[in-house]
């Protein structure tokens, strides 16, 4: 306000006005020069920061070639930390082949700790690159190594790391259902292993491994979609998941509950009309088999509903973990409400600024959010803000005016108002046209 008054005084004066104007021009030049200098400094600092990051990244890559395992572990830990702390897309999109090669080497020859770090690094690399040919190459190269780990019973920590990596890489990179099904089958073999001709005793996963495997399986199932269903083929896995609701471990029960809620949402327990048509077309199938399938699914639904209801009201015994007990009650109450009324869970998470909000409105989105949130750990917020992959997966509305100047904010908001007005006008016009068409059909 003070500057505005001085300018008015200068313009209103007599002979002194010329000197004031000249002085004002000099100030403007100084401000412009200072602005340019600051801008150049910011660019220089940003460039220096990127160059510094690239130098450090290259150093850690060099360390991955070292023979000493502890050196490789330290480098992997630093790279994982960097992937969590920054969006390194610009730095790694031309280095991902080298990174992937060294990560897979660590899986092949490293200690258990090194293998776990390498699996996490591969998953973070895929999330950083996002969907596309680069991340698909990561899936192709890492898949055999991850499957090999899943067959190294009973090393639970390595298997959990491999499960997380396999689920994340497949989620980001798979091009079709067939690729997703390969990973789903590999994970299911961990959940419900069966003895083959060369295996004497069926191996059973311990509770942490079982809970991790069920969560990974459900996370990948979110990508299948309700159109890819055949009730008969889903009966066995859903039946087994329902049995896990009676497991002693609470984490297993919670993981199984979320997976079953997704199965209900995808209508995997429903016998669709297309399936009935297929059965009718097969002359060897009788109407009795159709009825039996329907009855089996109805009985399974009733069993799951009863178990869910009981878990939503479970009493806490002596020494019970009250927090986890409350989490269980809350989850299964929401599942029970969903089974009865179809009411989906809703959750909002503030990402940044005034309007940086992430919203989920289904079990599918909720499972994806919880899984990626856990996998990214402290890096979730950074990736939710800056990673296009997460913007594509979730309905994230970022506050676009936060870093704008006052003038640009006014222009942006004015354009937003125009856009809203145009949209409302279009909706009114379409509504009037629909109303007129109805009247024409009735009285025309």
C-alpha cells in the first residue's frame, strides 16, 4: 500500500514528476535484475542438487559391484532410502537396466538381509518408473528369481519380501490377465500349498507369512475385475479363505476378511447368467449340478456372513491386544454392513495443501491404498504427491494453485469458474433435451 501511494504522489506532482519517473524506472530495472538473478540462482541450485543426486546414485551403483556383502547391503539400503525420499524417475529411467541387473545379482548371491533389500529395491524401482515397457522388463527379469525364493521354505522373511515385490511388480507391470494369473497362482501356492508326487509332507506357512501372502493375493486380485469371474473356479479359494476366519492369529483373520470382502464386491460368489448358459449348452450337465452350485455358494455366503458377524463382536480375553482387537472389530463390522447392504467403505487422506486429498470408495481401492501405503512406508506421502502412477490409480486432487502468484491464482480460479458454469449449462441443456424427448414420446 505504501508503494502505491508514493506512485500516485509522483504522478500528481509538477516538475518533480520526471525525476520520480526516472527513479521508478531504475527501481524496476533493479527489481527485474534481482528477479532474474534469483531465478538463475534457483535454477543453478536445482541443477546442482540433481547433479549431486546423480553423483551419489552412481556411487551406490558402483558399490553394488563390490565383492564384500556388507558394502552391497549398505548401498542397497541407501538406494531404498533414496527411492522412498525422492521421485527419482528422471535419474533412473536411463539406469534402470543396470540397477535391475545388480538387484537381481544380489537376490542370487546375497545374504538374507541383502535379498530382502534387493526385493524391496526392485518393487520401488517399478513404482518409480510406472506402467510401461521399462517396468514390464523388470517383471520379466525378476519373476524367475522371485519364484525361486518362494520355493525356499522355511525362510519366512525372504519369502515375505519376495511376495511383496512380486505383487507390486505385477500390479504395476502386467499387461494382461494371463500375466497376473501367473503371479496369483504362485502366491496361492504359498497360501495353500499342496503335496506333489515328490513331496512327502505338506508345508504350512507360519502366521506372518500366511497373512502377508493373503494380503498380496488380495492386492493382485483387485486388478482382475468382476467381469473375469467363474463362480465354480472361485469356490475352492473362497472356501479356504473362509476357513482362515477361524485361524488363531488375528493378522491372518484380518487379511482373510479383506480378501473375502473383495470377493463379495467382485461378485465372485454369484452364479452369473452367462455361466448358466454355458451349463445349459453342455448336454452332459444336468439342472441338478446348476442347482447344487447355487446352493453351495449360498451356503458359503451364509457361513462367511456368520463368521464375519462373530468377529465384529469378539470379546477381548485376558492379555488380548486391545488395539488389534478394535481394528478387527471395526473391519469386520464394515464387512458385515457391506454384505448386508452393499455399502462400500469410504476413506479420505490428506496428501498436501488445502485440496490435496486422496479418496477411496470401494474395497478394491481400500486394499490397494493400504498395500501401497505399507510397501512405500514413509515414502508414501512423497509418491502420492509426485508420482503419476499413484495419481492414475487413485482419485487424488492436488492443490494446483498452491505455488502460483496472486495474478495466476485469479486467472486459474476464473477459468475454473467458467468451466463449472459451462458444465452446469451443458447438464441443464441435456436434461431439457431428455425431458423434451420424453414428452415427445408420450404425446408425439
